[in-house]
C-alpha cells in the first residue's frame, strides 16, 4: 500500500501531466486549423495502458453520456497493490485528476456551444477505479471517468443525429475503441462509415451498440449516426423516408458553425480524451503498449421495411426463427452448450457467419464479463463455458481427430 506521501506524489504527477496535455492541445489547435485532418499523434494511446474505450450513449433528448475507460494489465502483486491504493484515494477524495476532468469537460462544452450554436453543458460527473480479473488480462486495473454532454446531437422532427461535433474529422489511435450505444427509446437508422461491429450483424435497427476500432482517421462530420424513436411502424417509416445516396448527408438542424468553430471541434473532443488518458497514465505509470493497426470500412443502412407491409402480407410471412431473436451473447452460449461446452473460435465464425473481427470483439467482451473463457492452444483459440475449460496440456479436441 502506498504511504500518504506516495499518493500525494502521484497526484502531483497527474497535475503536471494535465498541464502538459493542455498546452499541447492549445498548440494543436493552431496546427489543425491549417490541416484537413487531425494530427494522429495528438490522440495517441496513453502510455501505461493496454486498451482504451470511449462509450457514448445517445439519448432522445439530445444529450449523450460519455464514459472513458482505460485498462491496464497488472503484472504482479506490487502493481496490483499500487493501483488499489490509487483507486481508493481516487474514489474517496476529489483529487486533482477528477477536478481537472470536470474543468476540461466544462471548457469542452463551452467551445462546442460556440462552434454549433447549440447551448451545451457538462453535468452528472462520475468516476471510478478498480481492479478485476479476466481470462485474457489476468489482473487488470481500470480507470473510468464519465459525464453527460447536453445538446450533443442535432435534431430534426423525430430524428437524432450525431455528426456536426466532428466537423473537422475525428481520430482514434491504436488499441482505442469508440462505441456508440442507443438510448433506451431510440434505434439506429444509419451509420457512416461502416462500424467494425454491431450487436446485431443482420439488423442495424435491432443493434444496441455500434463500434469502431483504431487506428482510424474519420472524414469530416464522421462518424455520422442517425437514430429515430423505437415506436414500431412510426420508426420504420421514418427510416425508409430517407432519400438520396447514403454517402451524402445534409446537415440536420442547428445553425451552421463558423470556420473557427469547426476547427475547434476537431480538437476539443481530443483534449478531453488526451487529458483523461495521459492523466490516468501519469497517475499509474509503468510498462509499454503494443500498437497493432486495425481499420474499418464505410457503410450505411436503413431500417428494415417489413413493418410497412400490409397486415395480410405480414401474416403470410415466414415467422422469424427463435435463433434470430437471441442476442449475440446468448447465441454464442447456445452454440457452446450444443457442442459440449467448448468450441474453436474459427468454428464459431463459420457457424454464425459473422466476421472474424466481430467474433473476436464479442468473445473478448464475454470473457471480460466472465461468461466464457479463452485458451490459446497452438494456433487455435478454444472458447469454453465456465466449468468446461480444457486442460492446458494438449489439445482439448484430440479425441475428435
């Protein structure tokens, strides 16, 4: 456990890290104003963390709940104890790290107001830090910071649109993921570009989340996300009313941002991300980060039009198989149960007809939640239900060959 003076030293390091980032952010604003795309180094993966996830829940009232999570493997008991000491202090006291986060989020929304013409505020701040054990990470330390950004989206009639806050484009670095989740009363209509994965691969409208993986540089006003209320036929009709090529989108609602505001919006979100990332890394600083490159392509999709068919036509349609009504997690669990509690990951890809990247991300999430475990045997990943894990020695499928 860290002594009080050790915790104080850690907090002083955090403040220094935040100041450095803010100065860098101010300089970057000048650079970005002369460029068409963001500086990839500006949103680099913070040292000392293995994964970063930005989760943005879009609500019908135009607000968005932002939650930033940084994860790090804890290699030994010393690292775990160090992180636990930091976590206790972070949760129980209003530290410099937290106060800086609150201040920066307020500045962020003020600049957003100037850029879009919509009155924006930052509220409902929260924080957490904890350790847990996952099959892939072993001991893991996580830092979470969150807030609600009001008037984050544009609106036009019943449509909720994300896009203008990314006027100058957006960038996520290696080992970073950005996830947009629909609020409980909304459903997705369109996403540009194509996400790396979504929770329902066969239906954007039924998906709860869409995910893009880094490293990736988005075009101006991208990612673009459009949602409508989840009201049966009304929602489906709204979706199918869309006309024109999916690659071209007219700005919906709100005054047009001036040039200065557009340039600012390119980097103000980055300031928040980098402040949280670097500050967290300085607060718990050790190790290096592997930076694999991953990308994704462009797509758009409209909601299924089946709800617009006449009642007689709907009655004649073939009922939806029960399997299609299952969530992705439940479908994987059902597959494992039907195959003796374990399967090769490649076989799950073949049976579900999902992409390799989708299956990999889904299984990682399920492993983090403790629903399944993964074991690397040779060049294969073996996926098992709890209690069905194979022995480490030899292949668990030797008797099948």
